[in-house]
């Protein structure tokens, strides 16, 4: 599953470290999620979305919906 974490994180001027701190995980965890190397738990997905002020639905892009968001 792809995500838009980096896009929203940078929009709100959060470093990976700051977002990780807010979510009680390591910076490496945020990096791995951003780079689609790790799928977060449901709880962590909600924590990330809450700290970025968006919904989980806006944060993650199911594979079957890739490319449809602009069309």
C-alpha cells in the first residue's frame, strides 16, 4: 500500500524525527513506512494520520486505486 506521509509531513514542516516522536516510534520506522518498505499497524496508521491532521483514508492509497486520484 502506498502512502502520502512524506507529502503531508513536509506540508506541515515536520521532520521524520518529529513525527516519529509524536507517534512514539523511531525515525527509522517513519522512514520505512514512507518508502513503502513497511506497512504500519492499524493503530500506528491512525496515530500518524491524527498527528498530521488528516484521515487514514487520505493518508494511504490502496494499490488498486493508484493512478485514479488524478482522473
